[in-house]
């Protein structure tokens, strides 16, 4: 141990009180708040605490009255102790301004920002503005990142650790700077440090006099897996391996592996660096040195080259990981002063410069169970989702969100059934209250698992009055209509109710059976079209009534058969036109009566045959006229032509004229002239009537 009598320590603190340093202990480490504990004295015994707390303070290390190093921070604790003969004792704790972030916590969402942007935003809340990022690899942009019930410091340290970044501090006379880096190559050099195994007496320069090098068996391989729903079949597994130096050389099969899930990365390209950071954390102290010396320049985050060690491979570059500085200047206390001079010593933790130091991964906050949120989206919109049916939510604890489409990430929604282009789909709408759970309890991974009613989104039917109803009821987008499938289970009034606000389309690819136990009413406000590819059978057990308000057209491509068990009655209020392209046959088992109250016209394009098994009677109220080219009248027994003037009877016995016969014109008799013919001829020639009236038979 060397005594450096020319070391001096001075303290500058805000306010009017002047303090002199008796002793101090400064603890510094990568990714930790430095802690400077000072024991001081002052002739002032009534300092104003508010002038000191949370104010800047600087401890200066000097050698030969030349400043060697500054430690600047803010006073976070101030203790006034006993007052002696002349002076009062004080204890002062100085920490970086970053310590203010440990006094604040928040619940906050960050979107589409990288870790540097997020960290700078959080630091700004505590007035920490002197921040530098020395990055070899840029940070990934985070789609969604939540600070949930974490202190600002814990949140910052967690993000930095996930990015494989550590932080350290640089100091000057009145400020200090916070530095983040993700690679030791960015560290600044302190030059060379001397190793002196026998440091007794004064030395021309500071040195290290204790050097304990150790190697430790560590994990060799790190394996991580994660899952993303955008590529569910790919396990996103990544491996990083590094051999153990000087260990297991004869048995390389000892591949000590740490496997973890989830890896906390959602994109595959992030998996490799995240796995590497985790593996380097596991091996960060596989080679480590604990040294003791008195070089005041040694600061975590800096590197130096060792010289003077008898083992040559130790004379290489080393990265300072942690330092504990101890100093005294007891001559300040006159009443306690003795022969002992001022003192300084540090205990140093080092790793090889070629190694990477990664901070300890910080535990993520865990959400203890589901939470309530409500759906949000753009103004003047009712439904807002993406191609996967994800929605945006506003959490009750979010003080920054503005209840719009920027309030959260896209959140997946659990559905009752989710298959490959089949299943259930019901998108929560803006204003709906939902139950949000979190995968692995991770606030960065919300998922909607349920929906609930509340005071402004009430059930579709009043409860408990309608407690027997079960319904699926929708609402028209930007309208007041709805579609509904409702079940009523009240005994005696059981019902299945279907309401389609506009169209309803049913597709049955095979059979459909509908059974109605009682009445059925169907009301169609406009048209109905039924298309049946094959047969149709309709059976009506009793009566059927069809009322058509306007026209009816019925097309039968082939045959039609109509069977009526009893009577048929047709009433046509106006005209009827029947067109038969080919033949018509009417078979009447009994009588037929045709009443035509005006004219009747029958036109036959060919022959006309009328066959009656019994009697045929033609009765005309006025003229009965038949026109033809030839007229054949055949009576198998006799033919009788009768009128008021006489009768002509043609039978097997001959032709009989009854009544006056008048012949105008000559009468020619061909062949024999029986007596009757002679008489007939004489009558005709005399102009006498040929037929006389007779009674009709």
C-alpha cells in the first residue's frame, strides 16, 4: 500500500456552506448508478438543506494541486452530524442525475420508436439531457413498447439490457454525461497502467500492485426461440456458441447450453443479435481480473493497456467494469490529525478488452391477470381493424393515449373458432369494452380474450326481464339497423327469431328439411323467384288458396298433368286466350255445358268433325247459316228439313215433300218419270208450292 501525501480532495456544493473532505468512498460500475459517499466537515453548523439537496456537487481529485479527475453529480442525501470544538461533521451522498429516474414511475406506451428515442424521452422527464449513444449496431425500431409500473430507471436499464447496451459516466468540473454503448470497441483509452508488485515507498507514477486473474466455467451455447403469428410454423430458433478458453480442450463435447423461451423478439432478424447478447452476458466474466492500485484515472467504461507484469499475456488491453475508490485526508481534522497523511486506493474489476460486457437482463414487468380496455379508432369511424382482425385499445392506466387509432398497437382478438379461412369472426367495435390478457404476462403482448357490457354499452335486451333470451345481434355500420339471431327459452313462448336488415342468403349444398308443426306465414314485400333444377312435389292436406294481385305466367316445358278429385271452378273476369300448338283432346265423363253470352267463332284450319252418340240439337235465335263448297248430309234412317211452310223427309222409302213447293226455273227429269215425278214436275212448272207446313216430329 502506497501513501500518496500529495493527493488532495476538494468538494464544491451549491449554497453558501463550505465543506472540507475528510474521507470518501466512490463505487462505480457499468450499468449502475455511481455512489459517492463523503464524510466532510464545515465551520457552518446551520446549512440550508434545500440549497443542497438535488443540487449539483463536484468532488475533485488533485495531485500536486493539478486536477486529475472530477466526480460530478447531485446531492441525494445530506446528513448533519455532531459539532466538535470548531467544526460540524456531515455525510453527503452524491449520485448521478440519472438517479432522479429512480424516483419516478409510470405506465406508458411507446410505438414505432427505437430504444434510443424512448430512453431520451424518459430521461427528459427528469431533466437528464447530457446523453450520448455510441452504437456499433443501431437499435431496432420497436413496434410497441410498454413501461408498466416500472421506475423510469428500471425501464431504461431493461431496454438497454435487451439491446445489449451498458452505460457509464464521464465527468468534468461542473457536469457529467451519461453514455450508452453496445460494443467495447467504442470505449476510450486511458493509455498504459503500470503493474508494480512491490509498491512500497513513493513512486513516480500511480500503479497497480495486486492482480488476481481468474477464469470460470460458463455456459457455452445460448439458444432462444420465439413465436410470431405472421409465420406460425417457423420457430424462430437461434443459437450462439463460444468455446471456453483453456477449459475442456480435451473434451469439446461439453457443450453447456442454456435454452429459453420466449426470446423476446418478434422478428427473425432480431433473433440472432438478441441470442448473441444473452450468450455474451452469460460469459461476460468467464475471464475476470480483480486488481488494486492507486491510479485515480480508472473509470468504468474506459480501457487501458497493462504494462510491467511478468506474465506477458497479461500485458494487453483491459476494459474497466467496476471500481471502488477510497480516499482520506485526515489532516483536515486538526483535533484528530496525526502522522498519517492523505490516502487513496481503488479496487478494480476488469475483463479483457476483446471480450464484450453485457448487462444483466432485467425482468420484465408482469401484468397480474387480465385488464379492462375499450376499443378506439379514428374519428367518425365505428369499426377499425387490420387484415388480421386486430384492433386498437385504450387502457384505463394510459395517461398519454388520446383514445384514437394511435393509442396502442394492433391487438389480436380471440375468436370462438379460428381456422384456415373458416371459423368465427366478430370484430369489436369502437367504444366496446374488452378483456385484455397478456402473453406470458408481458405488457408488450396484449391479446383480447373477451368482451363485457358496461353502463354505456348495455345488453340488447333489458335484464333481468329478458334473462331467458340468448341473441347474436349486430348493428348496421353507421346506421340504426341490425341483423339478429335470437333464441327465446321462456317456457310456453319458445322462439327462434331471425332478422335480416336487408338481404338474407341461404345456401344448402345438399338436402334441406323444414318441418312446421302448426301454421306458417310467409310475407314477401316484392318479388319471389324459385328455381328448381329437378322435380318438385307439393302436397296440401286440406285447402290451398292462391291470390295473385296482377298477372301470372306459367311455363311448362314439357307435359302438365292436373288431377282434381272433385269440382273445378275458374272465373276469368275478362278475356281468355288458349293457344295449343298441336292437338287438344277433352274427355268429359258426363255432361258439358258451354254458355257464350256474346258471339262464338270457331275456325278450323283443316277438317271439322263433330260426333255425338245421342241426339244433337242446334238452336239459333235468328239465322242459322252454313257455307261450304260441298255439303253432305247423311241420315242413316231419314233426314227431315222442316220450316213453317213445309217439310222434306228423306228416308229409305223415298223423299217426301209436305207443303207447297215452288220451283223457279226449269225442272229437268232424267231417266224414267214415275207418276210421282210427273206430278212433282207439273207442280213445279205451274209455280205451285212444293212444301206444305207440317208438325215437327
